[in-house]
């Protein structure tokens, strides 16, 4: 049995046993903007709002995650899709991809702060709307 079949079986069983938890998992994996080609556009919008300084890297990264890979905010141990780290590193002018990991590691801690979470969510929603309109 391959891994995808096993995941499907687990998912279907979870849906039967705990429908609310299954729905929460599904929502967490549902990306507001599934097209990763729009990351540069989102970064452009973000860098218009936030100065490119280390104090803002957590917020910038968290907003990108909220738009493109929302599960990463609560589960940093899950790997990112290929290419996302390099786009973030390039936009923030990091020398190494591992610098993205350093800023990502603290996001779940910041996410526990209601004010910070509300700011990230609000800005992510605004930028999602802007880039969705511009991409059409």
C-alpha cells in the first residue's frame, strides 16, 4: 500500500470518527492562494507595508505563510513546498536558505499572541484580495 492510499484511509476514518477535527484539519490545509507563482507579487505588497529589517522578518514570513501555506503557522515541523523558502530568502535578501528556517522557528510562539495573530490575519486577507484581483 502506498503512502497516499494510507493517508486517504486515515483521512476518511478521521472524518467518520471526528468530523469537527477533520474539518479543522481540512481548513488548515486549504490555501487561500494556491498559486505559488504569486509569491513575488505578495512580497512586493508586503515590502510596501513593512520595512526590510530583521524585526519585521517574522511578520513578513508569517503573512506569506498565512496566504500560501497556513498550516506552517501552527506546525513548523511540516516541510514547505519546493521553492517557497528560496523565494522568501531572495525577497528578504538572505544569504542562506537556513535564515528562513531561523525566522520560521519562532512563528508558533508569536502566533499565540492574539494581537500579532490578528495583525497577520488582517494583512494576509488584504494582500490575498489584492493579488487575487491582479492575477486575473
